[in-house]
């Protein structure tokens, strides 16, 4: 045997030994996302956006935001058909629908499943979101279709914790206990689509849940594909191999994709708020005049023009617009002259040098290069320390960056955003550290008081006051808000207007259709 | 020969151990933390500390190293820090895809490159020679992700002969070959460029030997001289390059797999690096080292098949 036959033999064997996958059905919706692989599809565990994207179509909550919407103002019944609240806001009683069944023959869903699921979401052993449910003192099944929740203290937007997002997704007890640790690779919900198959680095396949309580889905199968390369993902959409694609955060992508025939391009919410967090603990940023100078040197309109008018809009507060409790603020206007004067007044006529740890992720880096150029105009020299993304996340949490550029979206309630970014309990390098990079502590009292305020009007006032104080102290300089770019071919038809979804993927439910 | 193979395998174990140790410490020197990846950016310092403890990342690094080494010797490569699945299972899931791609690209590269090199050598300093040299230079210079996109544009978008997603959807061997065609061609083009250039120069040297002149003098045909007498004698450097290049080929398969949306080791290692998945990276480094060591051994053994004068001591 010579070397050629050896190599040929090996090649043939390799070809024949490969794994086969079933061919796509006619009613298959193929979706492509930027990324390499799935981590877990356990809704109480998943933290990656791509995982939440899939979870979106498999689970229900006690309540939900209206299909296609993400605002908590649109909350409507889901598994619970009605609910009541005690006068003190501490006891919540939910009446469940009687026709809800668990996927894959795990039987009808009853109150005990809901109790199991909420306890699972509240336990740090099984949930990444346990902290959100810390106030859930008592979760009980009153009868087969009634659940009562007792709170230790009122929580802001109780119903927001019960939508199918993170801990709010309802997991069936029999499936959860039987599958245990395997649940993340073998999820069972009650939603319109059920998990069918996972091929590592390739796709997750969902099939229609024929027993879905709102009716049998029109689409028979969803193929959720991981296509990491931007260029080839676009080509796959162009060639028709993909029906719906999660796009690039670039205006040019939107423009180019919109020119393809029979294609809808859309920017979905919730919008991420991007801002500069200024470390108030360190000179020269401990001087309010220096922070004001930075705020006046930033040209938000210029940044929006750079990132694209369709994809981004100017920030208007230190929390994203549209969140429960959001109030538009008077942000410092773009005024380089004033910025220079403020710097001189603070004792820095020759300008200042600031250190910033900066990720090399292209979308974030290019934005910061524009900010850097804008600040340089007034003599603020922003010196980058370029690191890869995981290093960036570690170092900004070690207080190593004077200026932290960060983009984020959260459950759309003011409390969560304010708590994580501006409450002094969340300051980095402290025991309760989350993402308070600025060492901001000016609105602690308002954030704290709003958390347990029962009167919704008074609560909103407190949140508005907190935003005013944070803007005044300039813990952070808001830049812009950015949405999620998506495109789909017009075979995909949604029965509802699409504004976005908390899980950052367009809602696909029993009414969504694929037409030829 | 058996003794030779055993001795070489012994060296391989030492190499593996050295690589394991190096990898273990180097990836821990890198900043970045897998717990932040797992818990997401909303996680509090307490829950991060809790997870670090559960994953054993809070223990002294020397202790972690001993535990890791002990596990590795028992064949336990640990579980991926991010997905929680056994490393060995994750690797074995995708290894066939990478081997398939690399093997086909290797064969294709040799099949394209060898005749081209011979052709160029026989036509030295004439037009076929110049054309081959320029084309192979192009093949060497174009990065795999550029040539990959060009191939996709031409064959998947304009001509529509092949799919953009070569994700192994096919069930029949024919469908699988269709999936494989473009990525394998992409890798093979680079391979072919190397093989062409080495074959050409090696062939030129052989053609200037006395026995070739003798063969010409006795009236042997040009075809017989080149393909029967000269080719086998010019193969040793070619085999060396193929063996060396196989390692680079597996490296290039990282980019090819990503561009063509194929599963494989490449996507796995990029993901593991971005997520600081220590255990996964360790496992993959061992696999890569093992492949390179085995390929080197195989290359040495092939010498003997080509040239009976080569002896293994």
C-alpha cells in the first residue's frame, strides 16, 4: 500500500463516518445568528443572548408582554388568566388556565408546577437570577389552579418578574426533576415550539408543539443556526438558505440588506444604552468641573450620525428610554468652548490625560475612537489600553479604568438599571459589586425608597429624582441607544407589529407564518 | 522498526506532558474569568465568588495543576467550564468534521499540486512555469478567510452550485461531498501551492542527475523518465512538506470552518478562548499536539515506503 491509497482510504472513511442530519421540512423557518454555539437552554440559567433567543419560543410565564412588544406596560395574561393583589401589595394570587400542557408528554401544567418553577428560579443552586426573587417569601399552591405568592416587601414591577424572561419562564416539575442537570440540553416548556435536537456548533432544532394551548403553530419547525462569520452569514441570507438573520450593528449592513429583493429590515428593541462611566473616586475625575467638561465635549448627534440614524438614537437619560420610571433629562449640550473653559477653571489649561481600558470588539472600539477624537478637540486625551473582551470585563471590575464605556439593556424597570449601575452597594471591588464603575452614590436614598414604594406615582417620582441627581453629578455621560438589527425575507409573516422582545429575538408564535 | 515507533511514542508522551504544563499555566496567566462569562454581566461579586469556589478556581494554582494532571492521566479531561459537558465528548463530537475536511484537503492539495509542480519543472523558464509559479504564489499569499469568501461568492451566490452553509446537513455520501467541496477546495488551494513549489524545485534537482541523462541517452520517452524514474526520487522533500504542512492545515481549518459554517475543532477553540474555558483549552491543546506528533511519526514512516534505502534504527 503506498501513501496515496493510505490517504485516500482515510479520507473515504472520514466521509462515510460523518454525522447525518435530517433534511429541512418545507415549513421550516431557518434563523441565523452570530455566534459559535449554545451554552444552555435552561431559562433560569442562560445568560448568553443567543441562548435567550431560543428560549423565547419554548416557554410561557404567568403573564407576558403582548406578542411583538417588550414594554411592561403591555403585560397581559399568559398561563395565569387573572390575578389579584392585596392592598399592601404583599400577597399576589394567580388563577391559572386549565388547558396548559407540558411539552413532550409531561402532562398538564398545574399550580404545583408553577410553585416548583418559581422556587427553582429563586434558588441560587439552580438559577442565575435568584437575586431577583429574593423578596419571594412564600410560594404556595392553594388548589390545582391557584398560586399565591407572599412577598417580604413590595418589589418594583412584580409582574415584570413573571413574564417569560430569565426566572419568569415556567418549567414543568416532572421534566425539571427527571432531567436535572440535563435540562439545559433538553429543555421542556409549555410554549408554541418544543426542543427537538441540538448539534454542537451547528444548530438547535425546535418543532411545533401541536398541543399548544393557544392552538397549533403554523410553522412546523425552527432551525436556529450558529453562523459565526459575518460575511458568510450575510451570504447565506442572500442565497435564501436563511429566512431570518440577526444582523450587524452597522448602518451599512442595514442599507445593504434592505436592497435585497423581498426583504424586510428592522431595528428591534429593547434599545441598549451606551454611556461613559466616569470614575469619581480618582483625580482628576473627582472634580465635577472635569466631568462637566467631558459631558460638554461629547457630541451625541455626531455619534448617532456615525453609528447610523436607523440603528441608534441619542441618549436622553442615564437609563434607557421606555423603561418603567424613565424620565427624559436635560443633558449637558455639546459645547467645546465651555468644556475648555471648565477644564481651565479646574486647573487644567493644558488638558488632561485619562486612562481607559478598552475592548477590541470592533463595534465598541470604533465608537470609542470617535469619542476619543471628540474629547481630544478640547484637550482631553483619552489613552486606550486595548485588551480582548474577557480581559476588558475583568479589568473594569477591578477599578482599572478611569473611563468605562459600557452598553447595556436590562429588564425594563428603572430599579434594576439604577441599582446595578448607580447604587453605591454595587460599586466595583466591594462585596456587593455589580457594575457601578463610577463609584456613584448620589441617588442611593431615592433608589432605595423607590424599591419598596407601593404608590406607583410616588415611585415614578423617586426614580425621576434619582435620574436627575445622577445626571447632575455626571456619574456617567449618556451617549446613545442602540437597537437590534434584524432582517427577514417576506415569506416570514408576523401577525402583530414587531417592536422587539426581552429575549432579543423576534417573537415567533402559533400565528407566525411562512408563505411561498 | 517497532522499536523505532515505540521510542518515538515515548518521546511523544514527554512532549505532551510539556505542552500540558505550558498550556495550563499560560492560560491562567491571561486575564479574564470564565465565571463572568457563565453568570453574565449582571452577576454580583458574591455569586461570582460562589461559582469560583464551586469550580475549584479559588484553590492554589499548584493544587489545581496536580488535580488536573492526575485527572488527565486517568483519562479524565474534566468538564467544560462553560457548557458543563465533558471535554472529551465535546471534542469527539466535532473531531470527525475536522479530520474529514483536513484529509480531503490534503488529498486534493497533493492531487492538484504534484502534477502542477512536475509540469512547471519540465517546462522550466517557459510560460507554463511562470504561470504555475505566479498562481502558487497567489495561493500562498491569500489568507484562508479571503479565498473562502471569494469561493462562496462565485460558487454559492453567482453559480449556485454549492450551499453557503456547509454544516453537514447531507445524509448521503454525495450530499456530504457537496457540503465538503468548497471548504476542502479552499484549504486544498493553499496546500497545493506549497506542494507545487516544492515539487518543482525537487524535480528540477532530480532531472539534472546523471541517471536521468543516462535514461535519456538510452532513448526512454520523456513521460517514462519523468513519471517512472524521476518522480519517486523527488518525493522525499514533498512528503516532508506535506507532513509539516498538515499542522498548518489544521490551523487554517479554524478560519475555513468559520467562513464555511462547518462544525469542527476550529470553532470550538475560538469559542473556548473567548470564554476563557480553561479545561476545554487544555483538552484541545492536547488533541492538537497529539495530531502533530502522530503526523510527524507517520511522515517518517512514509519515507521508508518511498525510499527503500531509508532504515529505522
